C-alpha cells in the first residue's frame, strides 16, 4: 500500500476534519505520516498515524497579527495571510522534518494554497487538497466593498509578491501569479460538505469531490449528563463561539439578558481559556456554563445552535438537523452564514449592532417556526448522504491506484 504525507494547518477547524479520513486510510492499509504541531499529538496519534512536529505558536491564530482572523475586505489581505503567515512559516519546517523520506502522495490543507504545490513539486508526488470550508470559487474578500486607503491594496500586493519571489528562489520553483496562490491545487480537491450546500457548485469541475463532513467521536471529550436536560425544560439551546474567538464576555452578558427568563435549557461552552469569573454571579438558573462540551454529543440534544458560523460547527449542527442563529465574526464565517440563511436553515445577526433583543427575537423565531428545522434537515440529509470519510478515502485510493 501507499505511504501518505498529510500536512494540515495547525488549527482546530482544519485538523479535525482530516482525522476521520486519516483513520480510514490507515484502516484501508495506507501508511500515514502526519506533519503538524505538538498541540494536536493526542488526537492525531489516535488515528494510527505517525506524527512529526515542528514549532508553531499555540495561540497564533488568536494573537498573531498576520494570522489572527479578520474580516477580509479585499482578496490581497487573505493572500498575504497565506503567504506571510502560513506558507513562509510552515513549508521550510515541513521540508526539514521529512527530509530524505519518500511518499507516494500528499494530502495538504487548502489554507496552505501554493505551499501545497511547493511540497508536491519538491517531493515529486501528486497531491490532494483538503478543503475544510467551502471551496472558494473566488478568494475571500472578493466582491467586498473596501477603501483603498484602508486596505492598502498596492502595498499588500508588493509585500506579498516580494515574499513569494523569495520563497520561489529558496525552493527553486516557479514564481506564481498572485491569483494562483490561493487557488485549490492538486489532482483531487476534497471538500467536506455536500454539493447541495456548496455555493456556486456548478462552477466547480469534477476534480472537486464532495464527501460531507468528516465526523468521528472525540476520544478526549468530557462527560456531560445530557439526559438531565429534558428534566428541566423540553427545549435546549446550545451556544458556542468556537475555539479562537470565544473570550467575549460582553457577548455572554447579552446571552444572559436575552435568554435568562425563557423556559428553555441554555448550555454555554465558554472555551477552555476563557475566564468566566467576572460573570459567575450573573449566570441565570436556566444556564449551564462549561469550559468545554462534547459538541457532537451536545448537538443530538439541541433544538437551536447559537454559533459564530465556523464551517465545522455549522456542518456538525446541520448534520444533526439543528437550525442556527449565527453571528459571523471573521474569515469565511459570513459566507457560511449567508449560505445557511439562503437555504432557510437559520438566521444571521450583525455582530456590530447585536443586542439582547436581536438574540431573543432570532431564537424565538426559530423555535416557533418549524420551517427552519425542516430546512436544516434537508441540508443535513445531503451531508449524511455524501459518504463521509469512508467515501473520501475510497475516492483517493482508487484515484492513485490508477495513476
């Protein structure tokens, strides 16, 4: 069987979707070497893969000025983040830790963009692009209104291309055009969603394989008495703002104000590194606040999910037929939220003008209108029927068996 190199950006929303695929590839007989950071050792090694690590700040996507998520108002901002924040930092490290090793094919994270092409070319092997969000028909920031002074597009272009030329020289590869850097490369592009949920799917060719979300149980999830929820109230609302942008205590105060007197269970996952002490005496009786909850389990008991509309969280909710109240914060989240709302499975709120009244009205609307649940089920059905990580592994292995 083949020896596979997997290189994924060290971020929850990118590593987690790859785990089911890696597990299945190994179960099918492939040997997998996974290059990532020490932070993800436990869950990666649980797949059976060999882990090789390199240094990368654990909180880079929360605090690093280049990597920290933002609202991209021009494509150059996103492309600069890829080149300056990811490719320049990851590719030399990856090549160092795999030096003198041989592989049959590569699976790389789409957020690496051109970096995946560099790896494939240096190793002389074909590649698969792992796309943890929607496949981008256009790069993030395209079509957004922007002020040239604010975005400094000319300066961003020059800075990005300067770094790109330096990297091309260092690795002895062709200098790409700017628009090639974020493009989804590789012989296959693996998209962890359904063709139905993917926006503008008709513009994507047959190299894009839609397999639905790669969902496997988390082995390190804490226990939670889900069965006790229904003893309190018949309906349950779950709130989680992801792993990077979850420290906003003002938002949690709004949730207390909006839902504290409603006859519903409200389960709030505040994040492992969020200090809730300032709000400890303000938590309403119908709230259960925990630093971390097994989300896949929680969603099986959830009537409405209040979320930042990250792709992983959104997909997991819809996979379980759960409609959403969405407050997109950054990156691809507005795109994801817009698609959910377009298909009738949720309501999107504006983070800049958000009020307790907005939250309460959105939740009440979804709880009282069964159409949202119906539409969530429709999307969920498309995700469940897409085949998941088992089909993804089969498609990849079949493709390379023919090469």
